[in-house]
C-alpha cells in the first residue's frame, strides 16, 4: 500500500484541468454526499471529487494519478453497506464518480442486450429495457439510486437472483480503465467466446480494487407475462427447503423469489410498521413469501402452482397459504418483506450477518446459529430471514428486550465470529451479497484459506502493482 | 517458456513412485491414445503418462515437476478440436490424465448441485443427475468420452447453452492443483458469495494453462417434463433471428435449441447419410431446428408454440413448419442436424470457422462472409450452420466441386483471415466454443488487443511463473 501523504496541489490542478469545470467538486459542502455513507457509519475525506465525462477523461485521470502515485476511490451511487466506496479519512485519496457517464449506448432487443455506461442508475436501466419489451432482472432496494457500475463492482444480488443469477451472471462485456490508465475494451455482446482467460470476471465483484469499470454489455430477458405471489406458513426451515426443491421442479423452474421469515419478524412489522397485515388467519412459526413468473401466461400456470401447494399441504410441509388474486394483493405481500427489514430498527440494536450456505443446509444453519446466539448472548433475539432460495440468510440478531444497546452492539465482533464459524463449517460465505469493503476486511483474513488469500494478493499485485485502486478495501 | 530438454530418468522414477504401479503408463503402445488426437491432426510424444488416483497424489506430482522445472500437460477425455490436450513432439512434457479420479463425491438434489471429480465422463454425470430426477444440462457430441474436467477447462458449449449457458455458467465451485503443487480448495456449493476475487473463473476456460482442475461443484436443474421439437423453413437468416427473438418472448424463454442450417447442408445430408429425410414437402433455402422445453407440461405449452409459429408464418418469417408429434419424430429431426455435420466430409476439403457474433448480426455476417468466400476462392461452398441462438456459427466452407483438396486446404489460413476480419468488425469471437489450444494460438495474437494480451500474459506469469502448465497452448 502506498504511504499516506498529502496530495500535491499542483497535481490536483492537473486533474481539474483534465475534467474541466463541470467535472470536479472541491467545495466541502458539495463533497459531503460523496464522503459520507448514507447510514452515517462510514465517513472519509478527500481533497477532490472528480466526475469525468468520458472514458478517455477517466483514462487521463488514472494515468496522471498513477504517475504521481496517488490512490483513487471509485464510487457508484454510494449505496453500499460495507464502506467500499468511502475514501480514507486522511485526505490522501481522490474520489472518482462516474455519475456523468450515465448513457445507454445501445439497446439491442434482437440480441437481448443493452450497452450502458457505469453511471446509469439501475432503475433507469430497468425502465429502458421495459420500454423495448425486455426485462433487466437486477432488482434491489437501492435501485432508484445505485448505479450499474457499482452493482457490477459489488456483484450485487437482490430479489431476483434465484431465477436470473447475480449481477455477475448478467454481464457479457466490460470496458475497464486499468490502474495505469490503459483502457481495456472487453465490450463484447457475445453469448459464447472461448479465446483465452475470462478477464471480465476478475473485475466483477472486485469492489474497484483492480480496475475502474466504465461501461458494460448486459443480458436482457423476455418480460414475464404472468406473476403469481404467495404467502405461506411452513412447518419449519427444513420444510421450506423441501418445498423450494419440489416447487422448482413442479413449476418448470419459474420461481423468481423464495423468502423465508420467522414469526418474530412479522410480529415486529405488525407492531412497528403501519399498513402491515398478517395475511393468514392465525399465527405460525415460519413463513415463505414466494413469487413465480412465466412468460406464457394463462390459467394453466396458476393451476399448476395451486396443485403443487395442495400436495405440499397434504405432505405437511405447508400449513396455510394464500395466493394473491390481484396486483394490489401481491404488493401487500411484498410490503411485509420490506416492513420486516424496517421494523427491526425499532427493536434496539441489531447485530447483522449476511451469510450464505448450501440451500440444503439452511435448516441446520438456523438451528445451530440460534443455539449459538442463546449461548453467547442469552435473551438476544435472532431474526433469520432472507433469500433462502439462494441459501442467503440475513441472520440479524436483535438485542435482548430492555438491554443496553451500546453494550449489546459492543459484542458485534464476538457474535460474528461465533456465527461465521458455523458458516465456515458448512463451507459457506461470510458475505453472500454485500461484499467486503472495509467492514469485513479483517474477518476475511481470518476465514479465507492462506492459499486463496495468496492467490488474491498475487492478482492484486499484478494488476495494481502500486496499490492505488481503492486501497484498504477487500484485501 | 522453459527451455526444451530431456526429462531426467531419475525424476521420472520419482513420479512413478508417487502414483504407484497402476498410476502410470510408459509403454509406447499403451500411451498411443494419450499422445494422438482422435482425428489424427495432432500428435505429440511423452516419456510418461501419469494417472494419479487422488488430489494429493497430483499435488505431489506437480510439486515434484515444479521443483525440477518439468512441464506438464493436463488431459481429459482427449476429445478437443484444437490440440489443447496433446503434448509437444519433443518428449519434454509429462502428460497427466485424471481418468482414475472419476467419482461423484456428492449428489445434493435439495441444493440442486453435484460434486464430482474431474475425470468423470460427462454422460455418467448426466445419468447420475437423471437418477435423482435432476438435469445436468451440458450436452455435446463427445459426451460419451469427454470428461467434466476437460469440459470445464475448455468451457465447453454444446447444444443446450441457449437455455442453460456454457459450462462456465454451471460451475459453483472448483478444486485446483496450482502449478507449484498447492491445492486451492474452492469447492463451494453456494449460489451467492461476495468475498473477494472470483478465482474459479480464471481457471475455467484456461485450457489447463493456469492450474489443474481436479474437482467441481456443478449446478443441477429440474428435468423438463415436456419437449417440443420443430423443423421450420425460414425466409433467410434475418427471419430466423427475428423468429428467435419473438419465440423467446412468446414461449417464456423456454427455447433450449435453435439451430440454423442452409439448404446445401440438407442436400449434402440427403445425398450422403442414409436415413436422412427432408421433413418438409418442398425445398427451401434456410431451415431452423428448434427445441422448446417446459417443466410444467400439458397441452397449453404446445398450443402456445403453435400459435407463435402461426403468427410467424403470417408475418412471412416462416414458410413451412413441422412439429414432432412423437419422440421418434423428434429424434429424426435431430438426426438431420447430426447428418449435416457428417455429410460435409464427403464433399471434399472443408475450411472451418467456429465463430460467434452478436445474435443481431447473424444475417449480416452470413451475407458478408459468403460474399468474401466467393471473392477469395470462387466456387467454394459455404455451409454456415450451428447454434445461432447463441450467435455461434460453424462457418464451414466446402471446396469447389472437383477442386484439388490439398490445394484447397492450403488456403486455410488465408480464408480464416478474411472471415475472421469480418468477425472482428462485429466485435465477434474467432473461437466461440472450441478454444485456442495450439490451433488458433498464432491467430489469437493477431486478433486480440495488445492490452488484453498483456493482461493475459501478466496473469499467466503470476500464476505459473515457470510456464510449466500446458506450454505452447493459448498464449
């Protein structure tokens, strides 16, 4: 890593000159949204925010920084949860945002692809695809603010991965400015290409530590014509996973969401979030919110699902169920999912885990982790929910009732270690979708094998020998 | 690259001792299937074929070779088409086959994954998945012989990529022995994992030049319950691509194959391959063989497809069509696809191209490439066919009638260059699914950008600093 030092004012002037008057910000008040994280957990400082307008401008900026040994921090919509887009606090790094590079360069409905610049807001991209009767399936809470370049750098997950995969799976081509300012043009619109090493996958999910993603070619899909949304009570997490496997098979793999939540989560939502309704007539210990979508439509699809759920009820997997009969009802069911995230804030401190395990281990993980919480912090209240269709559980643990919040949160690292050890015993991941950033950087060193860490370090040293790309993140 | 030299006999003895008596072959006759390619185009020589029984044995072998600076050639089922698994001719490399490491380590139907060793034959794996009511969708001509480790190293394509992607898209985890003998355990059975650089994608498609894949975790899918197979006459390639886009949408993305073929290909098959039948009542210039599959079944699916094809006929895209009404009929339609590959052999020399372009450029590519062939070798007969659903065309060009085959084939490189230049103008790939090996190594240097070649070389130098992994392949 480069030695921390003040950036030469003359260099800052050269950078300002490259991007022109509308391409930089140095007023502290105007820089505020760039150096602070939206939740207030991370805060950095930079002498200069650059907003280049073209790939060539960024290339010139990067070459200039590389020659001077000045580190840079790439930033998308600044919606991440692990501090990956926040500069260090010592004013030693230049922050670069591509929010002015937000054009959709080409929409190709016949090829089912879109070519887009990194600064394009996700929702804008979703809408542009819909306008030509196509689906861009990436969907997540921050979609009105986050930028596609950040989504790719973070390999964002979201609610549709069960059907369409993670962001990584949606990328066909990339344009990247390398740490030395060279431009790698990998903007291929191809479904098949076996001509050497697949470089794009190195930059996807690297959180801006290997290069600067400036544009991408992304896959589009046919728009679903019919969506069925259901809310079910299930016996336990094991039953949920059995139901998931059989529904994938019975529905022709048309599940697009499968979210597990415990009763306590619904209780929190009913208590704290106005508009939450329990759609079933009595309480149950576990629930699944599911969505299935088809491109063909017609009554047959709903009948197939009803039949499969009927069988699951007879088999004792499902205890009660409701299928939305209108879009408004479907929205109400999805509202529960959003409300349970919101509601946890009102129950005091919450120690969080964004983990994944094999889908077949979900039941066992929840049981073991719940027991471990009880052993470690008696009275703490686990709220395990999330995208279990992908084996991704947001294992959040609310403080014991009436406990001191600060004292509770002081046990964050201790509880993380206990829960992560269970994850590791199942060959799971300590960051399923949120990434590493600065937040999990130390823990990464603990949980990854020396061989894997060594490979990652060698790749970092090869692509970014000066260590100028987003220092202090990931590795 | 290491200097070519004879391998020290004492070292060969040490390698023999690591794998034991049943783990090595040094009789020239027994080594024959390992050093010769099945079509007879490539031939090498090695003093020793090693067949380790465990990852640890391979690790010991690789460490021993690395310490002595001896290069190794990984080999799967030896079914590749670009010479990637054949050693050099000078006896300087040890050949390693994992055919004894062929176990299915774990089948996990609930997680929709299988954990398998590299030497497992593809067909065995397909069958094991079917036995637990799951689909492993990779399917290609050599499936009775090729091994999954080779498929992953080559990122094999095949007939089902339109729906399920390439081999790369089916891999969740890998175990790799690195060039220095270290074992990287990346055997994760996870759908989501954002904990640093995605190392597995480096080894997938690297053709054994960065490390030795020993095992993998692969995705499984629900088995389709209903398959519809059709053979259509289309106006021209542009019409085929329009039809493809609208059928993806109308069928809810259930197309699993979409193969284009010209009349000349069918003529060749009717003339040379017994059992080929023209399923339509009169000749047409272009045909599409398509397959759609669904996991739900029922009459509705076929009705949807019939309606979509009816609309395409009214729009003039489709001129005639037949949908198979039995499995036997479907097999007969697929037989045409196999027969047209076979039949080209009986029409003299054929200069081949395995290219891909954006799907929306298929019509334009075929027109331009056909014109270029006519200009370059008047009378030569293009037979452009293949997986156009992926933009992958096997642009084979048969010699002019009565031309001298040897003189014709002498123009291979010249024609390749002309056709590849058209591919490059469309940002296409000169090797869509067959890889680089030794066959396209020189051409790769011509067509890739200096930036991309440099990145590839830096990665190779980082992971394999001595250049001992499959030298002379890819780079």
